[in-house]
C-alpha cells in the first residue's frame, strides 16, 4: 500500500500544465510557455494551483537574467561588496573634512 502511494506520488505532477520530460531539466522560459499554452484552454476560475505557479514565477523572474537563465549569485555578492566599499569611502571622506568633534552628555569622558 505504501509502495503504491509512493509510486503514484512520483509519477504525478502538481501542475497540470507541465509536460513530462525524461530527466531533462526545463528552462524557465519553457515552463512559462507551457503555462501560457495551458492557460488558453483552461478556465482559471475553476482550476487550482495556478496562483502558486504565478507566485513562483514572479519570484524566479527576480533571480534570472533577461533570457530566463539563473543568475550567478557571485554577481549579487560582488555588487553588494562594491556598494559597501563605496559607502565606507564616502563616510571616510566626510569624517576627514570635518573640523569639529561631538561633545555633550552622550560623550564618554576618557579615564586619565
């Protein structure tokens, strides 16, 4: 019984519009085209699960380039590192030109 449930779960798809390919991964654009083709023939008011796909599609689109291929995370990490370095240089440039230092009740008195 358990084996039958596992086999059925392995052979069925959660999304009705996805067509089976024998172990070949699909590109993001292929999945989008299959959904758009299926959407033309299906009544989305009565179908289930398509909103989950659209949410996944929107999130995945943020992590792909204009051609639908996944973007290398190194690009993002390099951009973040560059922005952090620019902010640090900017802060150092501002502090070197300041001719005054803060003083007041929030300043700690150095112990002599």
